[in-house]
């Protein structure tokens, strides 16, 4: 026995959480998540949220690169 239920698109209200992954060469890293709201059966404009998430990821990469450059390596030759 099959049952069919029809729901109007306007009744669909939810959030969808998507992983935000960035790949460089063979290295793929999940840097966060992107949450999209669905209201009235339509997803919100994701571009502002995606742009913000990418800015945050870029800032984290820049901070990590700066921090790594300042770290000392054991047995490394001194700069002179």
C-alpha cells in the first residue's frame, strides 16, 4: 500500500548545514560550516554567508602562516 502526502512549498521551513571544505593539492580540510535557512520552500541567498566564511578562512590561513614563520626550528642555522 502506498500513501501520497502533498505539502505546499510554503510549509517547508528548515536549516541546512553544509561543511565548508578547502583543498590545496592533495590536502583537503574542513574549515567550517555554512548554515542555509529555508523559508517558504526557498533557500536564502547564500552568497553573503559564503563570502563571510571564506574571509574567516583566509584570515585564519594568514594568521597561521605568520605564526609559523616566527617559530624556531631546533638545530636550525642562525640568521646572520
